[in-house]
């Protein structure tokens, strides 16, 4: 029997750890002061609706596997397998991106002359530590997301308070006027998808529903509490970074430490404090990878158990009951990705953005399936027990889902085609190749499943 170890506090911290990303802060601030408009606007048309939808689906259909189980119920095994593959492979590609971010800040703090290849080596080491954590029991593994969430909240609050103190003495680095808040559509297009990306992940913890103490009671509350924490910290954190650093000077990889050194590094004690916060930030990048791997590997294992992904994904640790096969496969894919893109990239910033954009497109596709599954469940099963239900009836449910689908589709297009830079061929080709590999893997799993059924039929005869 699966051990029930996840309470409401764990669900809140797990969700905050999954969604509240320090790397998203730098990407959003790069847009300029108008990023504040985008945070608030996208909160209304996307963040709040998808949070409410995730809360309803999590408590109404609390099946192990989360998003995979919901899509399977609505559209069958093949579409569920595609969603599970996209969900899993995104994390396998995104972990190298977050590892490069870790290595870039590690270099900035301790080894300024560290080469790109040295940073890739650190990224590989971090990747395999993440794999090991995924193989130990969830009892131990959950401590990393929980600690990472607390560290993130502390860092955000310190940056916000520090920025206000800095502004008192030095003034604003950017003008916060109504004209500046007005969105510059063309300039914003490159980084708006990063803001949207930073709003996803409410459903992740649902992949571990069998380990929850009371999902129907705790999930809606956990989603709403974490949503409030996340959006407040994102908005205030972006304001703080823009108050201290001119938007054009924000580096996607090193922007966080630049901000901390600027706010606190004017004295030896202040520099030590900034370094301590930097070490905490490094841990949060590690916890990001662990958090997503914990959820995605479980979803992939569920798909493999029913023959919808290759059997290797379904191998479980006999000792801890964790997804051994999916975790090791994730480590192998992450290793190949970081080495391949590392050879092609000119800098850590180029490497980070290429990996981030590629993984983000793959990542967003299953959410469209989840939202369609939500609408279908509302239409075809109106009397299904729903401990929490989005108010406003079917009309508002559809409006919420289709609004989210439109935003996701827009973000996918912008990741692949930038109005300023044109077609992002490395991202497009990577996405197409990844989806083709997924189809081959799913077809292989289905053939294996069919052969096994045929043999079973012969035995029964």
C-alpha cells in the first residue's frame, strides 16, 4: 500500500517550488517596466483560470499520474501517452537548462574564469544528483522541494526589501511611469513566453495523488494559497529587479547575482550576505529540477505500466517504490542534450535560452490537452462529484479553458518565431525531432503490448 505522506503544507510548498522560478524573474525583468503589465494582465486571462482548473481537476479526478490520467480519461490511451511523453521529455531537456543556470551563477560567485565546458561539467553532475534523488523514497525526496520553496520565498522577500532601501539612496534604475507600463508589443514578444512559462505547474503534484493524505480536501486550498504567494512575489520581485538594474543590462543567467551584489555587496558583510543568498539560489535551481522530475517521472511510469510508453519507463525501485527506469532515462536524455547543445552554443546565455525555448514548447503542448479534457469532462459528466468546482457554470468553465489555450498557443508560436529574430530553427527542429521520437516510442510500446496480449490469448486457448 502506498504511504500517505503529503499534507496541505507539502502541497503548497511543492507547488511554489514548481512554479516560482528565480530564472523567470530575470527573463520577465528583461522586458522592462511593461513586464508589470504583463504579469497582471496574464494573471487575469491565464494564471488564475489555469489555477482554478487545476484545482477542480485535481480534487475531482485524483488519479495517480495527474495530467496523464485526465487526458487518458477524456481522449484515450494514445493521446495520454503523447501528453506523458511531452511532459516527461520537456523535463529531461529543461533540467540541462536549469543546470546551466546553476553553473553560470556558480562561476560568477566562485570561479569567474570557468569555461563553458567547465559549466557543462557542473551541469552534468547536477543532472545525475537529481536522478539519484528521484530514486530515493518520496519521504526523503520531498524535503528538497519543500526546502527550495522556503529558500525562494526568502530570496524574493530579501530582494524586494533590499530594492526599496536601495532606491531610497540611489533612485530608480528604470522609470516607473504610466507610459513605461504601457506594453511595447514588439519589444515584449521575445520574453512574454517566459512569463507564461513561469505560470505553469499547478497540476504537477497531482501526479503523486496516491501519496496525498486527503487530495479532495487539500488540493483546492493548496492551489489557491500557492497561487496568491506566487503572483505577489513574481510582481514585487520584478519591480525590485527593475528598480535596481536598467532593463537593458539584465543578463538572463547572471541577472540574479548582479541584483544581489548591487543591493547588498557594498561592504564586506554585505557581500558575504549576497553570497549566502546566492548559495540559497543555487539550491533552488537544484530543487526546481528535482520537483519537476519527481512529478514527470511518476506520470511516465504510470503510462508505461499500462503499455503506453516503453516498458523501461515503468521499472520501479524494489526498495523505495520510486520510478527507477524513468529517472535513469531522464538522466541519459539530459546528458545527451546538454552535451549536444553545449557544442553548438556560443555562451552560457545562448545555451540557456536555446534549451529553455526548446523545452518550453514541448512543455506547453500537454496543457492544451489538459484544458480540452477539462471542458470535455464538464460537458460529458456534469453530475460527476466535484469537491471543488469553478463558479460560473459551463460558460465560465469554457471561457477559462479557451482563454488559457489561446495564451499557450500564442506563447508556442513566439518561442518558435520571434518577430525580431525570425524563425528559431534550432528550437523548431528540436521540437519536431522530439515529437517524432515520441511517436516511435509510443508505437513500439503499443506493438509490445499487442504481442503480449496475443501470447496471453494463446495461453488461455
